[in-house]
């Protein structure tokens, strides 16, 4: 007697599951930046390691461990590796919730945050000192304004980059942050 290979025709490929995941993200109103992060993870990282036309069920805890080693061997820092793991984990946990993938835990690797040297008092004084308006370049003045704005408001740099002229109310001295 001959043995026949049994194929589950209802099984989704990773690509099919990922398309559904992106629709789910859009329904949840996740930001385009978040969705772009998921797409980058698949198309530029995990997708280079794993053939995404394969069934989702091919993914295992062992495969994720191999993927982590692959990232580390590419010279990525531990914090960057964890960023990749977080993004992939969100996708895989979605697959697990839909029973397309067996449940398993995906843990981050141990990563020590690098110690960032702070500015000295002298450096801060130079950085925050208003430039001579008659002698400074536009770039020097712009940089001074940006540093002072970030310090005074505590907003993120990406928020600052997205401020439009219409977001500024000069009369009331208010800046409106938008997503």
C-alpha cells in the first residue's frame, strides 16, 4: 500500500495570515507608523529568514530561536533584536488567537540598556544659550529653537516634525499636537 501525504487545504500561508493581521490593525485604528513597522519586520527582516509563502503552522518556538540567532549574527544590538521580536510576536500571537499556530511563549532576550552620557552643565549652557541673532546662521537659530521647544514642552521629536503652521495659535501662545 502507498502512503498519501495529507494536506490541510484550509491552512493559511504566512502571507495570507499577515494580510488579515494588517486588516485587523487598520480596524483597531493603529497608527500608520505601527503598521509600517509590522510590514518592515516581515518584508525586510523575518521575510529574509523565513519563506512567507509557507504555512503558518511551520513556525515554532525553535524557529523563532533560530531567527533571533540570525538577527544577532547580522550584528544587530540586543535592543534592536528585541524590537524585531516584539513586532513579530504581535503578529504570531494574532495567529495563535485564530488557532492558525500552536501556542508558545515568545520572550525577549536579555538586553542591557547602554549608558547614555549626559551633557555637562557647560555643554547645556552652550546648547541652550540664545545665539547672536546678527551673526548666527539660520541652522544655528533653528537648532536653538528646536532644543528649547523640546525642553519646554517635553514633546517627542516626531511630534515636533509633524507640526504644521495651522497647529500654532500665536495669539494664545499654544501649539496643538496631532497624530
